[in-house]
């Protein structure tokens, strides 16, 4: 849609919509490996005028070649973190629980491998900082019993 302006004022966050794809035990979440060797959550940047659901469907299709068959009505997690790519900039991730029909993805530069990880495993990955930030939140939710048993 609309490209990001060359610079955003310090009062703005780059918002990304991410899919929270859980395994059957609901103790592991899906991460994707990019061709640079870094692990990331599936999804991407919210374009101007786009709904979060539209964004997640578009990003998963672009990056993985997969359809999203279900997205929760409300997000499960929201957090902000400093950008790794741009000093003094901040990003925000909004995670919606989502389901894919399968994990037979089409490789791209943003998805060369997928795997389910526990929070502790995610913290040990060579990953973007948002994955580590999310892993801490996920671990607290799972250990504290705050993660819903099943969203439908």
C-alpha cells in the first residue's frame, strides 16, 4: 500500500501485526527463519488504511505463501520495543492468535524455515529483539495461567 515515510517523528511507532500460531499443547509458538539467519514471528507491518486482519493475511501470504484460516477477533499481546534497525526509533507488535491450514510454506527471503518453540527456546535463538521480548511475555502468560486454553 503506502510506503513508510523516510523518517518518522520520535513520537511514532512502526506497528507490525504478528500471528500467534500455537502448537496443540499451547506451550509453543511458531517462529519463522529469514534468509539472514534471524528468527521472527510471522506477519509484518501494518499499512495505512489496512485492518489488522487484512495485514496479517497479506503478510503471511507474501512471506509464506499460506492462507490464514482463522484470526482471533481481539489481540492476545501488545508490546513495544526499540528498533534494531533504526536507532532511537520504536516498534510495536500486536499479536493475534491465528491458524494456518498447514505449514507447507513457500520459501521466500522472509521465510526459509519454520518451527515451534517454547519461550525458553526462543530466548536462545538468534532472533530479532521482538521475538525475545515476546518470549518473556509468553513465558509469564503460560506459567501464570493467563494464556486462554482455547480461543474460538
